[in-house]
C-alpha cells in the first residue's frame, strides 16, 4: 500500500493516469471489497421455519 505524503488526507480519489495511489490506496478502499449482509441470531432451542412449514418426525 502507498502511504500518504502528509499533504493529503488519504481520501479515495481517481487521479489522472499514474499520478497517485488511486482509489485502492484511499481511506474508503475497503468499501470496494465489502458488501452489506444481514444476519439473524436465534437464542432459543426452537427452530422456526419460513412460512410456517412444519416437519413431524
């Protein structure tokens, strides 16, 4: 990774041709590789299934 020279704040930027570190060296670079995800945690002993489906064993 290319560090900042102290003159800039390290934000994500594009630049012209090969004039800088580019977007991958900025502070928002991690956003390129991440996506949002939602998880649900069930702390009970029951296992509810979607749409009221039931399996009788």
